[in-house]
């Protein structure tokens, strides 16, 4: 949530900043702004709305020539979305300009003190308090911008990623982070600043990801200096080579990023297990697991912490770990785990799952687990992200950039990684027979082709979407491994079409939701032939007897459910444990087409952000 872009170098800054803001639109935002320094004056333009609205306004209101610029997409926390509250913000003198992602929790007392000292505030934001605090420190201490930022940040409580510019010293931008991601791209005679690397990928493949509590002095024609905010000590930053390319973050002919990412799943699942899964040799090789195998094998239990779609992947993993490896698993919402004083000890393994690797609640849960002596293993998609650095070990998914706010390929690649871990532990513990182990390895290798087959249900999903696009409510039912898929299917529909939907274990229908069923209620039932098929058939019969309208996801060739359901989507057969990788595909397509038909913003649903980097 919120996006930061900055540039200092020899190119025109405005087009780089605007293009970068468009690349960060997936993070979710309600307003946008830009500052360009033209060599003499600060040119500022900001507006409620989208980046295209900013472009239109900037073309009329400011000159955009200049080689230094910063830009921002805001997701409102303090103050309603409007032009005034949009970033960038100026200090009272007009000399300092700031963009900020995060929350300054103690902004209120700081604001009171600054008002006493004569400062006037024009917005309702915590960010305007921070920029004036920096100015006050700079004025009283008679120091340069970098030192003033450091002193000011030691007085604030909260989370932030910031970029600050001082027109009195216009060859420098100061950047800092605590709890919110910030990347710095390093080119030849130029620097780029962004919330992630996507805004500058075509200009450089070298980037530094600031660690929590670090700040960078970025100067023209000089080597960047990185320091600790707390004590001003110098840091030798690690320059990382970026793994993404420009083609990955473009739509590639698809109408929406979400649809592109749904169709990428056969390839990214294969990318995720490539080099790790060796069915012919009966081997799974994952360095993060192999190096810490004893910690997993000696664990009293595994605690999985995650949010949203990643939490649903964790629920699937609970079934898989317990069945394959016979290890007790608890799945926790990271947002609740961090606040309920959980019992954690040194024999626990905590698996933290996050697509972005920046989820604030998951980061806090990791820190809590480490403080209590647990071994923490990360599963995330973004190389160099905060969670990948904060955990003891981990495994990357290889989904590539996921731009659509509603996660699709993140879900299937996370399940792929977690399945491989569970299988590796099962082999080490001897809890799966040799033949079953090899059978699962061979079946997992076939999943990309079966996902490709499931994608052929697109036209059928589109037909069904046309029938139900105006439904006010939907119920999703699944059993066993496919109960989490029901939750995930309902979440997708809610996220992008704004239709109320709930996922339930099918057996729980009789404990409440059955009261909702009538001839106006669409019920999506996940009913593959493997698993608790007879039980799910009984549930469908109960729905049918109450005139519910049934959409069933069934194994190809099914006849029994077909006779009961109003609409059927067929998928290839696979083992029960691996079925979520297939059954989720038609649910993603159904949600997508319903949202498109309702004229919703599929890639940027209202009120949502891709990476929830603040509480």
C-alpha cells in the first residue's frame, strides 16, 4: 500500500516518476502526486484519484523539466483522500519535500509541540508532521538534511519508508525505512528510489534493499552512503542483481494482469519446483530445508503464520504436513498471533508465508517468534524482501511479479513449495511409504499440464459468470483439502466483484448456512472424485432439495454430481492432496469474469492494497 518513486541523475525525471507510479498502481491507492526540481524551483502537483488524473493535471499546472523528482501514490490512513492530504508534502518554509509510506504513531503530540513553535499545518496527515519535524531539527541544529532526518526519525514511533528533498541542497535525496519496503536502483551516474524494483527495472539490474532502521544519502556524482538511523554508523550495503525483467511486468496482450497471472500458473508452478523436484531419482532438494532438516524433524509442532490468500495456502499445508509428515500444525492469522501472547518455544518451527515478503503483521509475527526462540522459515516470492532477510531460512516461490491485487499464482506456487517441504520431511521421517512418496513426486510433476488443462474451462466459467454476475451472495463449499479452496474462491469473488461470498466446510452447511439457501442462492461446490466424494454428494442433494442453484467443480467424466448440479465445470483428476492446485483454477476464472461483467476494476479493487505494509 502506497507507492514511492524517486529519481536523481541526468535523465528527465518526470516521465520516469510517472511511469514508475503506474507500475506501483497494483499496491492500491486513492491519490497521487509528483515533485520535480527544475534547477531553480520546486514544482509540485498532486490530486485525489489515479495517476492518469495526475498526468492530466500536471500537464496544465506545472512545468515538468528537471532531472530530480519524487512521486507518490497514497492509500489513506490519516486524513481522507483529497488533494491536500495527497503526497508530496512541503515543510512550512517550502524548502523540504517528503513522500512517505507508513504511519507515524506519535504524530499527535509532535504536532502539538510544533504548533506551539509556530508551525501551521494544511493537511490532516502524519506525514506533514514529519517533514516539519525534520525542518525544526535542521533549523535548530544548523545541520545538513541527512543528519536532520536521522535525528527526527529517532524521535518518531511507527513505520515508514520516506524520501526527502531539500531545495537548499538540490543534489541529494535522503531515503530511509523502518517496517515499509524501499529499494534503491544504482545506475551509471543516476539513482532510482522505489517501493519495489518494478519502476526502474529497464534502467538498471542493480539494487540495494534498505534494511529496517537504515537510511541512505543519495547524491549526484557520488557514491551512496547507507547508515544506521539509531547510531549513525556506516553500513556496507549489499548490491543485489534483480531477477525480474520488463516483459514480466507488462500485460503481454491480456486485458488484465489478473488474467495474465492466472494463465501463467502452469509455467510458474514448474519454475517453482524446477531444480528441486526430481521424480526419476525420488529426490526433493531444497537448500533451506536440507540445511535445517533436524530443526524440522525435532519440532514439537509447526506454526504457520500468514494473512489473506497466504493464510489459505497455510490451511492447505496443515492438511498436507499432518497427513504426509505426521507433524502437528497450527495455522494462525499473523494479525491475531502477534497480539494474543501466544505460547512459543524453542522446539517450534514457525513458517511465515507472504507473497510480497513485506506484510507488516507477518513481519511482526516473525519477530515475536524469534524473540521466543523459535526457528522461523519464510515462504515468499520477492527476492530480497524483508521477510526473506528476517527469517532464519526459507524457500522462494518463483511466481514472478504478481501485479494484480487479488493473488492467484501466489496461491498455487505457495502450495507447491509447502507440498515439497512436507514430502521431504515425510521421506526423512519414514511416514510415507517409498511407493507413495514416489507417486506424489510423479503426480506433482504432472500438475502444470493439468493446470493447463483446467484453464480450458475459461469459456465455461465465462458462461456461468453471465448467469450469476448480479447475485448478491454466493456460498462456496468444500471438504478436506478443498475446504481452504472454498475459502479462497469466496475471497476472490469478494475482492474483485464486491459480491458477498462465504466459504464453508461442506459438512458445516447444516450448522447455519443452510438457512440461506433458496432459488436465488448460487452455491459453488468443489467436488473432485478423490477425497470425500460420497459425503459431498450428500451435501449437494441437501442443497438441491432446497432449490439452491448449484455450480459444481468436478473431475472429468463425473456423472453423479452432473445429474444434481445446474452447472458443471470439469477438471483433470489428480490425488486428493494435490487437488487444490487444480480446483482453484476455475474459481479464479469465475471470479475474474464476474468482476469484468460487473465493470469492476479487476487489477485494483477498491479499498485494497497488494502489500499491506502498515497495520
